[in-house]
């Protein structure tokens, strides 16, 4: 009873609350000192300057509860930052993290939140009690003494002097230090501004792109039927594909498929769906990403060349370029948005009925683009129970102790993709005409692969597991007979390094014999002029950066070396 009264008296003391609220506000900065690859002077600045700024702001009112609520935005950022560190182990809240809030559908969010309980509990314990105490302080009109405010304001002023001195020291002794990227929460505020700017540019896309044309011209014979299929996978990493060296039987169907070429040294230029998929669907790369606001997609290029086009997706609308590009097709359908569907989470196999209907129309020139749900978490829900080849695949909780079960479920999802692609190729073979299919995934995935215990994707600093993706090209017997040079060239380029984000678009146009000034032939794996450029990655500020400039850690470079992938 005495202990309870003692705690109650301590919490009712406004001076104690003043210091408690300061600790709550500076907590993310302290955590970032242990997670970020910053110099010592940068870490000192990252604590001293924000702490003194919060200190000064807290003295602007005698009611410290009012000031904590006035600084609620920074409380929110702090909670968000802690969840991010739990997920990815490092980095501040990125622009893409804010954009993910508006491009991730509710079902995906709930699947993820179900597995963030430890992080959410930490956030609740750290932030909810102070906010409650602040509210009580406001309601009961408790105030700090004038003497206390004056004294603390003097201390805060001295702290600001020291803080700015530490900022100058960071700039002086750390050549890479930059305020807008390295000082929390300045960097987060800067990223919020960029997120709003990009979202506004995205929503204005219909106006900025309306006059765009690829000036696309067909070069193949007009009298012969041609069918091309572009399959964009989801969250499938090359490491778990049997075709690419994995020891488990995750590709029992495709390993027997004739006319199939696999590329093992392929990296994506983005580990986020809302950027990677638009790059795959257009001529935009990490080096030219800003042009995405006025360029159209591969569907328009094929339409200009006289093709009938179709886009079928097993994902929901996300108000991004994926939606805009998909709707450029003559026929488009997002099967998860079908109001008549009783299954809120249909498997990728349901896309087959859309493909079958499109093929039945008998178009002489046809492009079909498929956006699957592939191996997106929760992996166990990506395939029917009868297809659970690797077991146990329960429970699906995202914890390191369940890694073996999670990998089993993930491998089952890859097997399901294998069967899906085999079925799709079978449908094309039944057409007995020139046909080709290209498949890759938007990005990979972390599944507690090493001591860092990283999970999922879209981390501000990518890992090897999120970058290395499968890349497949299939050509029908008829196509190989008609265009033997494409087949021979594709085989010759099989062991070369490939960027999926840069090569997907030109490879598809080359296969279809479409000329366009926006098609860089030397990035197509079926072109004799193919030449791999230095690898880059699209960072959070949409700047192309080499992997070693991104702060990737030693385990990731070791894996790249092991796989023989130059970076």
C-alpha cells in the first residue's frame, strides 16, 4: 500500500512528469544510437541537439501535459520508429514507409499487425501511460512553479548551445553527415514532406502523362499470331527456387519444362512493391525514376504496336502507379476487388480463368500482364491446405523460434508458384503459335536468415535476401523456330548479371519485335548487345545508389559473393 501511494505521489509531482516526458520524447534517439551506422560525433549530436530542443519546448508552458500533447506528432513518430526498428533492426522512418501507409490494403495490414505484438506492447507501455498522465495534468490544471520553468529554461538554453556545437562538430569531423538525413527527428520531418510531395505527384499522374507516347512500331510479320505473357511475382526470393540451386524440391514442374531459361544472378532495384512493380511495367529504372510521373506502361507500348492487351491482378487497388498502369490495358481486372467473390483471399490460380477467357478471344497479337500474390506474408494463406508439401507449416507467427515452420510455408508458396507457371505455360502451348513468357518477382524477403533476425521486406536498408530474385524466360517451340537468334542469345546471356528492374521491359519488347526509342536494347537479355551496367538501388529519396553506399551489412555482401553476383 505504501509503495502504491509512493508511486502515486511521484506521478502527481509535475516536476517528475516534466523529466519523464523528456525521456519519452528522446527515447527513439537513444535507440538509434545503437542501431545506426553513424560516427560517434553524429550519435552525440543525435541525442544532445534534439534533447535540448525538446527541453526548451517543454518550458513554454507551466502545464507539462499540454506541451506533451502539443508535441504529439513527435510521440507518434517515436512509436512508429520503435515498430520500424523491431521489424528491420535499423534506419529511421523512410519516405517509403509513409507511402506504404497509403498503398497497403487493410487485409495486408492486419496480417502484419497480428505479428507485431511485441513491438505494439512496447509502444503501448512506453507511450500510453505518459499521454494519460499528461491528460490528467491538463484536466486538473496542474502547473509547474515559475521558478522551476525559469531554471529549466536556462538549462535548456545552455543545452542548445552545446547541441549546436555538437552539430558543428559532426559536420567538421564526419564528411558524410547531413542534417536532413542523419538527425532524428529532422530527417523524419523531411521524409514526411517528401512523402506528401510524391503522393501529390502520383495523384496528378493522369494529367502529366496524358500526352506521352512510346512511338512504338511492330517489326514482326503481321499475319502470324503472337502471344506474350508478363508475370510479376510477389515477394519471391531466388534463394528458395530449386531451379536456382535450392536443395528442396520447390520447382518440380518447371524443372521438366522445355524452352525455359533461368537467370541466377538477378537483383531488383527496389525492395518495395509500389516502386518495383512500376519499374517492371515500364521503361523507368532506378537511374531514371523521376520520369515515372509522365511515362506510361508497357501496356501502352504494346497497344501502339497493334496488340490487344490485358492486365489481371490478384492484389487490391492501392492508388499507386500499379493501378494506373493496369488500367491502360484494353481489358483489366483486379480479382480481389470483385464484389461477387466470396473469398477475400483468392489464390493465384484464380487468375487462370481470366487468362483462358482472354486467349479464347483469339486476338492475333496479344499481351497479357499478370500481377500475382505469390509468396507475400502470411505465407500459409498463399496456397490451399492440400498443397502443403513441406510440413509443419503452422503456426505462422512471425517469431524466430518458428523459422522452420515459416520456411516450410514459404517453400510451399514457391511450389504453388511453380505449378501456376507450369499451368500458364501449358495454356500457351495449347495455342500452337509463337508465344513467350517472362517471369520475375518484385523483390525478395527476409525470414530470420541470420543472427540479425530480420523479417519481411521493404526495409529502408535492404538485405541480400530482399534483393536476389528469380528471373525466367520461356519460349514456345514455334517461337524458337521463328526467332532462333532470340533463343540463342537468351541462353548465351544466362550466366550474366541482370537487373530485373532494368531488363524486364526491354526484354518483353524485344521478344515481341517492338521498336521504341524508350527501349534500351542493351538491357534486354535476348539482345546480342546486352551489357550489364553497374548495379544500383533506388534509395528512399529516389536516388540511384550503389549497394555499398546503402549501408548494407557484411552478411549481405558475403551472400552476394557466395552467389557470384557482382555489385
